[in-house]
C-alpha cells in the first residue's frame, strides 16, 4: 500500500499536463459546488451530461480544507486509490479457491500489488476524473455483497446497496449493475431463507441503492423539468456508438462532424482535433429534431442508425461491435498501457482474468456470477454505445483479482506437476 500511495502521490504533486475535457469539466463542476452551491456556472452548457459523484467528492475535499485546491482533490483520489488496494486484497482472498490457505494469501498479495502498480490507476490520479473514486467503491460493493450473503441479517444488504448506489452516482452505467445485483440477491436469499427474508432483504438493498441517487434525481427534476435519475448524455453516447461509417469511435465521429459542418479535415487521432470544441458539432447534428432536447434528439438519431445499419449490414455492424469491445479491453488509459507493449500486457491481464473467472465458476458458481455482473453489463453498455478504454479502468479492479487467482493456480499446478515428476524420478532411481 505504501508503494501504491507513493506512486499516486507523485501524480498529486505532478499532475497531467493535458487532463482532457472531462477532467476540466469535473473540476469546474466541483468548484461551482464549493463556491456558490450550484452544479455548474450559467455558461456551462449541458452540465447534466456529467454524473455528479466525482464532483461532489472533490467539492467535499474543498470544503474540508477551506478552498479550491486541485492538489487536495487529487489527494482524495490518491487516498481512495490506496484504499482500493486493501479492498482488492480482501476481495481476492475471498474468491481464492483456498480461502484460508497460503495460496489465497499469495493471490491476494499479487492482486494488491497489481492494483498498486497498474499504470492507468496511477495515471488517472493526475487529473480530476470519475474513475479513481469508483475503483474503490466497485470492488468494495462486490466484497460487501459476498459478505452480506454470508450473514443471517437482512440489514447486512444495506452495505452493498449503499456502495452500489455511490458507484452509480459516479458512473451511471452501474445503475444497471445494481439492478442485476438485486436480482441475484432475490435468488440467493430466496433459495436459502424463504420469501419473507427475501422481501425484507430486497427492500433494504433497493432502498440503500436509492439513498445516494434520489436526492440528485430530485435536483434534476427541478432543474431539467423531467425525470433524469443521474445524468443525461446517453443519447449522445448512442449516437456515437451506432455510427457504422465511423466504426462507433468518438474521435472519428467528431472528425466526420467537423468535416460535414465546417469543411475542415483533421485526423481522428490528431492533437488539433482534440482542441476542437465538440459541443457546437453535436448541437448541429441534433438540429435534425429541433422539437427535442439535444440528448433526446441524438438518442433518436442513434436508434435510427441502429435500425438502419443493423438491418442493411448486420454482419458489418456485428464486426464493428466486436472491434469496439476489442478497443475497450485491448489497451489502458495513459501512455504506458496504450503503446504496443502496454497493450500486450493489458490483453494478457484480460485473458488471465477470463481464466480466473472460469476457475471461480468451476468451484463457486454464484461468486463467479457476482464478479461477472459488472464486467459483462458494462461491456454490453460499451458495445451498444461508447467503448473507450476508460470503460475498462474501473472493471480492472475485478479483473486483476481474477488474474491473480489464475496465475497463482497455474504456478501451483506447475509446482505440483514438477513435484510429482520429481517423486517418480526418485522412485525409478
């Protein structure tokens, strides 16, 4: 943990030179929450597109220290990232085949080391992003879910419910994850304890999920005059993700819109395109349906794209979806994991994670389901909408424990095989 904290602290002191649009938006929202209690200044367009969890955390750090200091907010990221190391250690020990044996401790230490050193986790601490807080809340929620299942008290389900609600407030796609965990709860408690206990546990779990979310839903209803549970922006994501000509890639869609509306041609991976403000481009695209809000209009176009491209070229659309998922999982955020070597390491970790999930499913199926729910659900969301490498960052707090279990099991199997062979050679001689 000390090593992991030290690496994150270096990013607190030396932040990213170019944090990116999202980080600047989260920073502006946190400052606005601190200075005047509003979610974004009047000139902040489409502020509801950004989920509130991370800005609320960073604004909280400003209140605790009495001023808007980015270093303090990054310090909060570093502390949460360091706490995630301990949570992953405990989660890995919990899902290891031999929970109390030496292999379990080895796997847990290996997973903790991976989280401490994994470059994207360190990289993201250098800017005010939404991922660092969720790298703590997601594995903590899964660990709490497994813990609650082993308890006789229905009140235990409040803990994973709260953590999943917080995770959804940070990243809205995890609201679907929370719902699926609720379904798993019903099956688990229903089989073990009967109808009455199931109803009580489900109600407590559901209420706990909603506790962090409902106040913001009310805020959105007052400010937007419609029901928005956490944030808008899903329409834009669907619009981008269903663009078959642009392979469902945000940068390519942005480049296409720039050429369509201004005549300028810029490469999708160019720094010049990064400097272009995307808001006017998506505003122009949404004018196809002027009677709708921008997000609703883009969502409608996205649904039309889905029907058109899937109907006219189903194989091409399927191939695009596969490529999107490959891009999502094939690299990591930051230079270290986006180059050829880093991408190869990332792919190896994912393969090991799949192997670890298979091993867990072979021994304890329901725990494998609990681990798989966030991974599969968020991957499906990315396959339908946007699938940048950033989507895998939070999920890697579950993939790395699985990879550590797979590595430990593989090393143990090789050691046992060598021991057997050595024994045979001794008998023969």
